[in-house]
C-alpha cells in the first residue's frame, strides 16, 4: 500500500462522514500503528502512513459552569437523581478525571489527612488530591449511605454487581447528560467539571500557570508564595485546601504568590 492510497481514503471518508481534523488524525495514527506493528513482526518493510501530514486541530472552547448554571444543574440532579449529587459535588471540587473518580476505592481515601491518593494516573504518575470541606462532606455522605463498607470496596459501586460494593460504576453516562439537558445547559459534559474546578481557581487568583497545567496534564512547575518551585499536581490540589485556610485564618497567610494579602490590619 502506498501513502497516496491512504491519503485518498482519508480524504474520501472525511468528506463522506464529515470527520473533524481530530478524527482524521486518529485514523491516520491507526494506519501508522498497524504498519508499525507489521514492521516489528517482519510482515512489512516500511510504514507509508508515517509520512502523512496531520491536520491542524482546533483547541476548542474551554467550557465551565457559571454560578447560575451550577445552581440549575444541582437542582436538576436533586430532583431526578438525588443519590448522584455527591458524585457531581466531588467532581467539581477535586478536578479528578472521570476514570480516576469512578475507579476510587475507600482504601485510597484518607479522611483524617483530608486527601485521596491516586497511585497511577493518565500521565503515569501518582497523585495526591487534597480535599476541601465540601468534597470531604460529599465522601462522608457516600460512606454514610452504606453499611459494612470495607477498604477494598469501591466508593462508587455498580448497583448490578454480585457483591454490593465490589464492582465500580462505569462513569456518569446514564444520568449526567439527562440532568444537564433538564437544567437547560448547552455544550457541557462531565469532563467539563475539570474545567470548572480549574477555572474557579484561576478566577480566584490562586494559580499562576497556563491552563494546560491545571489538572495534571503532564508535569509542571508552580511558584508559591515561599518562592519555591514545585512539580506535579500535588501543589495544585493542596491549594484547594489552602484557599479554605486563607478564608478561615487570614492572619496566618499574609503572602499569596509573592503578593501581600489584604487582611485589614496595619502592618
């Protein structure tokens, strides 16, 4: 097979199926993978798909909830799916990926230290998530709704599992889109909860890195008020807890990212 044949097929299918640039690129990558595996197994001698130029993908809109939209969505969830409200609250207050949240076991939750430990994330690194009071209350509500919870049980169990709490629920696809639609919110998915979490930190002036760094997308550096550069997601999740501490005891935290915090007291 020649490169031109693959390009012709991609062009025809893109027009016929109205693929986006991202979809076309995924198919081109699939072709390249097939040929690469063939080369590793000595079935083919070259990879013509590796020479195909990828299309430019648009970054798209970063969608997050306004205060009014969050209120409407909470009302819709409470009305139709009240048992799932803690799922939503935990999501927008931790910024976890859907797979991370719905794969949680109680052994990963440390209420005394107010944290969740993720041993392996999408980027391959472990991550510790600090819990603010709202997220902690949502977890306590989930634990209190069940009896005999064991450390190896899933935080979000599937109702159809043979053991009551032994199998994880497979995400929020069944109820969340319905609640979003009933709330009259457009263009919002579960993944956008991560955008909501991060955007609110930015608007509060609590993080100072570009948006690509918010939620453990690779590794990043973060400058804190102590002028120490830190890496990984831990500082970003820690700042959620720190935000609550600032409001609770402002006199203890006069510096925030190198700027004096106004406490209303004369130095």
